[in-house]
C-alpha cells in the first residue's frame, strides 16, 4: 500500500483531467504520464506506462460508448482502422529494439507543426461531415491509416489521438465531432494491444490503476458531454491547444 499513499489525490485529479482531455481530442497522456512519474519516481517506467494504459483504456472505452449513443458512427471506416491499429501496435513495440525513439522525434515535431498550421489556415477544416470514400477505397485507406497509427502508438505514443483526428478529417472528410468519436474506438484497440503486453508481464500497479481508471472514466464522461454539447467548433479549439502543447513538449525534448 506504500505506493498508493503519496500524492494519491493528485494522481486521481490528473486522471480526471486526462480523461476529460482525451475524450475530446486525445492527448490525455500529456497529463497522466508525467503525474505518474512525478508521484512514483522509484517505480520502473514500464510499470508506470502499464498503469497509465490500464487507467486510460477504461476512460477511452467509456468515451467511445457515449459517442456511439449520440453520433452516427462511421463503422465501415473505424473498425478496419481499429483492427489494423491493434495488429501493427505490436510491430511498433518491436521496432523500439532496433530504431531509437530519438531518431524519429524531429519528424514527429514536423508533423505536429504541419497539423497545427494546416488546421489554423484552413478555417473550414473539420467543420462539415462529408465522408469522402466508400467501398474498397474506404477499406484500403482505413487499414493503411489504422496500421500507421497503431505502429506509431506502439513505438512512441504521445499525440496518437490528435493524429487520428487530423487524419480522419484530412483523408475521410469527417468533421471534428465524428473524427473524435472514431478516434476513441481506434485508441481502445491500441490501448488493449499495449495491455496485452503490460498485464501478463506484471507491469501494472493494480490498486492505483483501478482508482485512476475510475477518475479517468469520470473525466471522460465530462469531456464527452462537452464535446457533444458544443460540437466541432469546440473540439477544433481544444485540438489546437493540445497540438500546441505537444509541439512545445517535443521541441523541448528534441532541442533542450
């Protein structure tokens, strides 16, 4: 129980905020992971990442369920993307052994900057829901997008939800609301793939993870309510804030 006593309230609050942000545009790991590392500095990183994934998967699944009840989900795009993401996340995790993460950090920074600038300059980006593909083309794009994002999440991780939203809008013609809803389903798949490694290996602090999962679900319910109430315009603003924060973080990690 010693691991559960210090800063427990702070970790629960961090999990709530992470669930809220993640439900809207992704990026909850920006809050939850640093909080875990600050509160439990003596714990192995793999265990902290596993605890984070355990807490996050419940919040993300809750958000996906709530979106599905209120939004017409584009399942023909989302499900193939989720399956491909689940499969390729293993390959991404394996790639860590032969490709240092620092080698791709500058590329991720460039992609984040591009996403932010593109969204800022294109005022109508993600404001209207006009699905752009169907049939085999839709399936092919969904598998490709899901595979790339799954690989990235297994290999690196930060910003996965934000990248998903941008790609769903850019390549499938979704608005921000439908893109955010779809991103949750794919995020559930990648989180489950990660847990398939972390749980059997014992890389989860069970009681702490369970408590943070409850707080994450509460934050997720709040974030989903805000997203559904205020729509694509609200999600666009939060998206730009989160991507901007990611840019600052990646720039600091790359050049500091």
